[in-house]
């Protein structure tokens, strides 16, 4: 593969064109310092298509009406699947201990919807399900957990529900043993928790794809915006605000800030966590 990829032609200006198109369609931003990394990740796809030039691949992605399947290959090649159980748990603790009791008091008989908007291989929504189960919430309320990712390969793995030791570096052995069963060299999530999460594919830049998920009470979109351009973040958050229920709560990663990109949500400290709360519009 190495020698074949070296034979690919990258015409002057083609790298910038590809960089811009990837950002527009996926949200992911490879700045000029990372453009070579982007080109390297795409090389196998260019070769697989039988092209000798990246420009031909660009034209396929931009203009070919049958390129939707190819875009899925691109998303699979570029997506970052670095996650683990019990990551940044303060926000989930705030959800379970503070926000859910408030929601239940105001929504008797309703179904609570939680969406993990960039779930990678499923550790985040399964963490939420485990935390809810530990607190007895599935017996106290009707709860629907939705989870999506732009990568079909990531969703396949999430639906499979088998995880390596690395995914458990923040999870206690007691909880691991309670909710997982040994499966070869990995651990399989037990079905009674796995079935609590409904997994699907959604590109955050495609409003029609996220609409079925985003009409939720709580949205978790953590540690994906660090890979997005500011404009792409603005587009995604605008879509969240359009569909989220009111009052709506949006959780992003600790390293991420929406202060400069949205007026639809206010940053609020609740418990030990920071949460973006949908701003009420004054008419």
C-alpha cells in the first residue's frame, strides 16, 4: 500500500479543495498542519477506486450523485474512536442525581429521551445506561437512550458490544463484572443493559439525519467538536437547538467551549458539572 500511495498524484491546490470539502460535509477540520495526515488517510480509498489522482477522487465526492456510499467510507476512515467507560463522569452524575429528578417532577408520565450524538463504539451511552440502572431509574421512569455516530464501522462495533481492557481503565472492576461477561480476550456488555440503547448512523452536518435523534431532553455531544471547525460546530449546535425539547440540556467535553459559537444555549454550573441549557426566547 505504501509504494502505491506514493504514486498517487496530488495536483497543486487539490489538497486545499479536499480539505474544504471534508470540512463542509463532515465537520472535521484538518488545518494546514494536518493536511498531510488527511491525504494519507484517504490514500487507500483513492487506490481502491482505481484512481491515480486525488483530484479524481475529489470530483467523485463532490459531484457524483452516487457518492453517498463513498462518503460513508470517508467517515469510517477519518473518524476517531478513542473513548472509554466512565469518561468525564461528573456530567453523568449531575444528570442522574439532579437533572433527572427535576425532569421527572415536571414531566409525569412522559418518556425521557437522551441522545449520545457522537457515541463512537458505544461506551458513552452504555455508561449512561449503567449509571441510570445503578440509581434505579429504569424502574422509576420511561427512558429512551439513543446513540449515533457518523461512522458505520463504529456503530457496528457498538451493536456488537464487545470491549477490550483499554475501555475499562476508568470503570471499577465491580461494575465491569456486574455488567459485562468475559468473551474471548474481551468483555461483552450484558444484554439487559445493551438493549437499553438504540444505535444508529448520523452525520452531525446532515440535519435530516440528526432530526430523529435530536428531539431529546438531554444531548451528549462530547469530545467531537475538538475535531470540528468553528463554523461546523456552529451548524451542529444550531441544529441541536432547533430540535431539542425545552428546557433542553447539552453536554460537551471538558476541553470544548461553545461560548463563541452559540447564543441558543447558556453555560450553567449544575452540581459538579458545566451544562449548556437552551435559552428561553423572549417574545
